[in-house]
């Protein structure tokens, strides 16, 4: 329970930010799930064409400071490695 007006305002702000953060996290999770399904189905062409959407989503989240840049880069690199691995198998 906030004691001051500024604490009440901060609580409102944090609740609003929480909703936006959860929405962004959910969107990323859904996109990653779709790409991993394509990878599991060994559909390399479709996965490669879908990858730029995830890449732009990760970049957008970094820009909005919802995700750390190194984390986004690591995710992109690992996903691309998995996609490239499809053809060699």
C-alpha cells in the first residue's frame, strides 16, 4: 500500500509497464515457438524466410529496452545456427 502520492503514481506506472513488458514477452515467445516448429519440421526455406520477422522483433525489443542487446544477439545467432544445421543433416 503506497503511503504518498508519488508512490501511488509509481505504482500505476509500474503496473502499466508490466502489462507492456508481458505483452512483448508473450509476442516473442509465440514467434520463437513458430520458428522452432519450422526447424523441427526441417523446413529450412520457410524458417529462413520467417527469421527476419523474429530478428526485427528482437531488435525492436532492444530498442525499447525490454531486452538486453547481448541477449538478443545471442538468441539470433543460436536460431540461425539451428536453421543452418537443417541442411547438413
